[in-house]
C-alpha cells in the first residue's frame, strides 16, 4: 500500500494522559498536513510541514499540541494532558509540492480517532 | 481568509435520481476548488478539482461540478445516484499561490440514498 498511513486508527485515553499519533506520508511527498475533524464538522487545519520545517500552525494548535517531522519523512502529533474536548478524528495528508503555478492534490490517510474519557 | 458554505447538511435522494450538492465560497484572492468524499470512519478521497480552464469539471464515480465565479459557487452534481454514493461530501478551497495546499473545508453534506 503506497497511500498515507496513520497509526493507531483508534485511541481511547483517560483525561490528563499524553497521546502520540504517527503519520507516514506517500514516500516522495515533501508536504505534510495535520487536520482535526470533530463530529458533524469539516476538517480544520492544524499544521503544515515542508520537508522537516514546520511552516505554519493554526491557532487551534494550543500549547498542549506539538508536531514534528524530524527527517522530513514521517510525522508525529503529540497531545499532552488530554482533555475531553480533544476527542476528534485527526487526519494527516501529504502532497507533492511544486514551485510552479498550480496546486497538487493532497492525499489523506484514514485518520486516528481519539476518544478522551 | 477563505470560507466555504455548504447550505445543506443532509440530502436524501432516491436511488437513480439526480442530485445537486451546493457549495459557495468566499475569498479575497483567487482559489482552487475541490470536492472530497468521506465514507464512514474513513479519510477523505478527492472526487474532483477545479484549477483553471473549463468551468465544468468531471470527476470520479460519475460526479461533475461547475465553477461559477460570479456566484462564487462550485456545486456538485450527479445525474443518477447509487446506494454506494451514500457518504459525507465536503467542499474545500485553497489559495492560488506557490505556498502550500492548506485546505479550508465546509461543514459537509450527508448524502443518503433511499432504495
């Protein structure tokens, strides 16, 4: 399978615990995005990497959230001291950015569903 | 900033009937437009996209959409739906630039096909 892979698919955690999600993008894609999707809503942008550089962060990304992409390949999203409001689907997407006119397609993984109890 | 409005949160349609899912956007700059489909507990799959050129765009699974710049709309249509089309559909935009493909999504339209 050469698509975007996310692990785990499901995570149940107690409030106050830390959780970490992993995203493996399509291998040649240099751009990686994290989105959050709550029930009944569309995905909301969280953060974006070009290679290993984190170039943009949404105001939704509070101090408890941190994302890394250390070698420009896979990425991790960590949530510290989880709260019930963090319960959501966390989606990762990747794209092959080109510095020419035109936008390329972002391919999405199947998501990690987080439930904080 | 960009915003996307999907006026219909739920659309029930009989099997083999036509359907139109509405999408309007707002942006101070030129944008690219997309429709994604999401099946239960799955990620998003691209149905079609408008980048430039012909305003009528054809996508996968028999879907098409028409870009209307004056009405800032990008409605999705299918002439005859199937049970397998039951899913959530999201309209999205991204700024026309060299930066990145960060997407702004609408709240989605749940399409339910009635046998």
